[in-house]
C-alpha cells in the first residue's frame, strides 16, 4: 500500500525550486566537485549525522581518522566514525532498492556498537523524549513485513525520487526497524535514493543543516506521527535540501584562494577553455583576477596557454 501523504502547495513549490537549482548546478558543472571539496563535504556529512546521535568527535578528529591517524577520544565515538567512513567511502556498493543491501549497510554502520547489527529488532520499542514517550513503534513481529512493503513502494512507485526519498526516510523512522541506528540509516538511505537520480547528492551534506537545529527535525517527525502521514516531514526535508543546494550555488561567493579555484576548475575536466569559461564558474571574480589565476595555472603547468589577445584559450596538460 502506498504510504499516505498530501501534495501541498509548499511541497510543489519546493520541488520546483530544487529542480531549478539542480538544473543550474548541472549547467555550471558544479556537480563535479574537486577531490578537496568532496573530502570536506564527506567529513561534514559524517560529523553532522553522528552529532545528531550524540557523537562528540570534532571535524578535525574525523579528518584525522579519514587519514588513518590515531586520535584520543571515546572508544564508542571513534568506532561510530570508523564505521561511517566505511559506508560513505563506498556508497556505490549499496543499492537503495535492495533490502539486503539495507541490512548490510546497517551491519557495517553499527558493527561493534550493538549485538544485533544488520538484523531487525526482536523486541518492542518506544522513543522517549524527557519523561514522555513520543512514539510507540509497531510490534517487532510486524517489522519484516512493513519493511518489505516499504521497499516494494520504492521499487514500484513512479513518484519522483525527491518525494520517495522523504517518504522512505519518514516511514523507516516510524517503523523503527532496528534497536539502534535508525536515524543515521534513514538519512543515509535518503541520500542513496537521491544519488540514484542526481549524483550531486553524494557530495551535498544536508545533514549539517539538520544537526544545527535538531528540534525542527524531531518536530517534523512528531507532527507527521500525529497527522498519520508524512506530509509535514516531506515539507521539512525538501526545505533542508533546497537550502543545501542554495548554499552550493553560493559557493562562488565564498572567499576562495586562487589555488582553490584552479583545483576546482581543473576537476571539471574541461579539456579546452577560455577566460570566459573560467569566469562562468566563478561569477564573482573580476576579469583581472581570472587572468591572474590563469597565468598562475599556466606557470604551474596545469594547462597551456594558446593564442593571443581575444583568441587566447587554454588546454589542460
């Protein structure tokens, strides 16, 4: 059965805004971040997703673990980060439509943290906030059937991925299939569903926005619980995605160094280009700054300069 929700004017407005931003990102080749930016965004994703779950490690400590360095920190927190690194460094190995892949991801994500990693819970659970039980999850005997239905919805529904990813995220949180790790699995699986259609989501750390105001995240889940459908949560998550994409488009307004700009531009793999092409990516720099960047790039041997004056172009070496 199709999970219930309503298409509200806000949802339609956000889908339009997100689609336009994805189009602009693809047109400007911002969907191919440099290795440096990929690494930074991966660190942000891991840090933010685990911070929501109470992990205390800093971005600097996570960076050190990514570089196979030793750090001092709580053993549980270090284990959580190492597990997450295994997942996020190998996202292409997981099929968002496959339930066995889902269980395998949970096993790796929670290995050494709980005894039942990679297995659905075998006891009843409730989510407690303060002294109040916010949510009673469905009986554990129903979990395998509910999850099979949810994956069937993912495979058979012809709805757009933006909607399906939000619906899956909410419904999985509602079912609460695992004893622990449900939140990080919901966010991970939404990312995987979105990557299938839009590869840019592999490098879009929308978890950062969630972690900055976790109360809104939990409120959206609670409001959807009360309403008996995922409408509130869809509106919330689409807004988070929209803001994240907007921040990516604002990338050009940041104070990047000439080295940052050159590294980013080269990662776009344009074999031949002009100064105008360079300025189309970095819209907020002057023509003089662009010329200085390109002169430096040629001097460093990153590309060669061909032609003179208005017939000048550059070729990657």
